């Protein structure tokens, strides 16, 4: 008998991962053992099922769906831990082990997805589906489609080609993502002269001086204190919390140009060049789609989405593009006028992309007298969390508290675990929050991921969901909490929205619990819905308290924030449309024989979807991780698609009046009971209708974005 203690933490396969005990070495030592065991389990399951099929027996849910879930979950659990660490505690050791084991993981995935016995068993189950409920049927239908798109129906020579391209694709995505991380990490700029920091607020200079100190820089002229915010030197990097403030506040146009060009050309030359990788990825995806009988990767991607086809997606994008273009042109004109008023004649004459954020900030201050940077002291992370949790208590009747389980292992000191309770005190879920940016070891951006998924097994044992919420916001400094920008507050609310769908699910089948089985283009509904609350009076006034004085956010500042809500939204909308169209066309139309590069195709699309065409150095595609290293390929449009749903859902609250607490509570309960609870157990159209009483309409989004005339 195997002593329980002998099972290494990385193979636990259930429960909370023991992050303290999992080491990079374990990946190479134990993942191969896991794969061997899973292969053995799969073989014996196939044997059992084959016998049943040969004897013409009816196959039940528990004969096939339960065991394949158990096999899949063991893999998801262990490899999930590895992928998570690779994203938040990246190191060369971890990277090596990750890429060494990845091919085996893919190979197993291919074997599983292409198992004819499993497929036939699912078909058998499907043909005898009278005992299955609606959720089970939806899970089953999706599983059959997934297997079809994993190549189960291919003959063996086609399977070989398909599988080797799957391997190659995983490797390429991994390289793509590492190149972006390295290119971001490798670039920095040390500033030493006062004229180089003109316009930058002191809080930002503090961060730059601290970065210089961390990099081992000495104080200027032998100053014994080391780098200081007032005297420098200051170190700028391409990490979002460093890059964004510089491009927004620096008066030094030349430096803005330098740092802008460095940012948009990340991973586009030398050893870290992603251009070739992009072409290879696109070619391989097209090849796979064709082998499976689709015209292109876009068609393959859309088959499992809420949108019916490319036409329907293009129609929505065009509707938004046309509305946004007119507004964006006006916005650009206003920026030029603002430059003129401020004596920035060069910017006015020849406005460049590195002027946009800077001039926008100037214009925002002129128009609304709103200095966003000055609002940070009102948004210390603990207060913001408090406000977010109170909102969720009001809307969804839940309580969120820092976990009392103090011995929970974490992967970093920045991390906190929170528990979520229902109104009667029952614990329903937990989540880890890892809020701050750690440039060298943590991937950029923000995301929610699943640690544990809700599951009620056949014996009635319940697993409660646990989420990972990862942000990259401004870190705290000595004696100062993380003072968040308004955008960082929105990001936190966004990720928490994903977390809510994961945590408040009532679905007991893990295959459709939380975000599982939710069509990709509907998955941003709860997240974008939550963002809307950042401008709700009682939410914001409840959380915005000065971190030192406790003073509430002045009424005036709140009004400015609100009235500036749609500021520059024409350009912001256009930017998303440009990315969405580029993604759609790269995966639907681009191929090597087209005679133009992916970048050239992007530039063609830019002609009608930007007001300021991309400059020569702009190699945005080389860092477009969403579609080349994440799951958004031919699915970037999902943000806009789901925004139609989220804006329309939020308008249900606006219609009754956000200040009417009782009605808001009632509507919040309905949102929880439908969108948040039902997850992937029903089609998104049906769930939306259950909440809103009618199908979604794009009216609310157009109105919200200020694109109406
Ligand atoms: Zn999201």
C-alpha cells in the first residue's frame, strides 16, 4: 500500500496545492509518472467501454463521463499548478522544466481527444440520452465537438500531421510568450537630468528612483543616500506601472518617442523576434483547421462560440466601427487644438502616437479639471477591496473575508487568501489574490484562473471552487499601501467578475461549473459588468477614502470622474475594433501565398480602423499575446461581443435606478441566480434572457460609450 505521505505534492491531484513544497525539480521528476499512470487508466477505461460496446450494452454517464473527468482533472490539477507557477514565479529553471514536459502533456491530450472508443461511447450515450438532464446534454454535445476538433475522426496519416502541428503550436506559443516577457524585462532607460523628468508627478518619480535603487544604481555625484525621487537617477521600464505614467505625464517629447517606440517594438528583432513565430503559428492553425474540414481557423473558432459566423461578428464590429470613427476623428482634432493652446506646436502640427496619452491627459484636465494621478491616495488597495466586497454583499448577498486558514501555502508573500460565505454563513468558495507587479518573474496583465472547480461527485462529496486572481498593479512602498490608479481599480473589479462566475456557480458538474463550457465570447459578461460599478456613486464613495486622513473623495472629484466616463471613448473603441478585426482576418484570410506579411495585413486593416496609422516601428503583433499565446485566437472580438451583453445587463440596474437599494438587491439576486450561478449549463442566449427578459441589444453599449448622436 502506498503511504499517503509518499505522494509528492505536485501529484496530489485534489485539494489546495502545497505551493511551499512544489519545486521546479518535481516537474521533471513526477509529471512523467503522472502521464504514465493516466495512460494506464485511459487504456483500462477504453477496454471496459469497448467490451460494453461490443456487447451492445447501453453506456451510462457514470460509465464514461465520470471516469474521463477524473482522468482529465488529475492532469488539469497538476499541470495547472505548473502553469500557474510558470506565470507568477517564472524562472529559467521553471521554464526549462515546463517546456521539457509540455510535449508529453500535449501527446496525452491528443491521445485522449482522439480516442475512438471514448468518442463512440459518447455517441452511444448521446443516442440514449433520455435519462440525461439539460446540463448533461449540453456538456456531452460540447465534448463531442471538442473531440471532433481534436481530430478523432481523422485517418492515421492525417492524425500524425495534426498531432505534430499541435506539438509545434504549443511550443511556439510558449516561445512567443517568453520572448515578450524577456523583451519587456531587458529594456530600461536610466534618466539622470532634471529636464528628463519634467511633468512627472512625485509619486511616479518615487517608483522610478526605487527601481534605480533596486537595479543597484548609486546616487548622482556620489550622493550617499542612493537614488532619490527629487534628485534621481530614475529608471524607466516597459512594465505597465512604469510605462503608462511616463507616456502620460512626461513633457519631454523626445523621450516619450523613445520609450513609445521601445514599447511597440517589443519582441520584434534579434534573438527575441516573434515575427517568424507569428507566421508559423498562423500557417499551422490554418493547416489544422483545413485537416478538420473547416475553411480556416476563424470558422473553426466560431463553431464553438455564441456568435453564429464571421458575418455576424463583422456586422457588430462594423456597427461599432462606424459609430466610433466619427467620434474618434473629433477627439483627435480636439487633441491637436489642445496642443496648440498649450504651446506644443510640434505636437499640434504633426501629432504622433507618443503624444496621444500625454495630450489626452492635458485635455482631460482642461475639460474636467480631473487629475487622475492625484486621486490615487483615495484608492489604497485595502479600501478598494473593502468597497468591492461590500458591493458584492449588497448585490449578491455574500460575505468575503480574509481567510482564517492561516497555514495555507502561498507561492509569494504578496498573496492573500479570501473566503466567500453565503448569507446563512455557509462557506461557498475561496480565492487567492496576487495583486502587485513583479517585473522579472510575473507575466504582465491581469487574469483569473481556476485553482479548484466546484464538483459534487457521485458519492455526494462537494469540492468548493477556488480562484486565482492575478493583477499587476502598483506595488506598496515602505509605509505606503498600494495606491491604485482608477484603471487599476477597474481591472481588479473586472477580474473579480470572472472570479464571481467561478465562485458563485451552483452547477454541480465541473464540466459546466463556473466559466467551464461558457462560450468564449460570452465569458467577459460578468467581468465587464463588474467594471460598470466602479462609477456607481455609493460603491465609489464607500471605498474612496484618503489613505492617510480618511477623508472621503470630494463630491466634485466624483462628478469629474463620472462626467469624463466617455472621454476619448471613440479612440478606445476603435482600438479594440482594430485588434478584433486584425485577429479575425489574420486567422480567416492570411496565408503565405497572399504575398503580404501579417504586419502588412494589419496595416491595411488600420486604414479604416485607426485615426492615426501605426508607425513603422509599431510591431504590435509581436506582443499580441492574447491571440498568439492565450486563448483568444479568432476570438478577440469577444470583448466587444460580451460588452454588448454586459452593458445591456448593467442597464437593467440603471433603468430601476442605482440608488434604489431594494430594487438593486432584487436585480442583483436575479443576476446571481442566472448569469453567475448557471455558468455553462445553458446556452448564453437563454441565460441572458432569463436575466433580462429579452434578447441582448447593442443600444446600451453604444449609449454607454458615448457613441450616440
Ligand atoms: Zn476578462
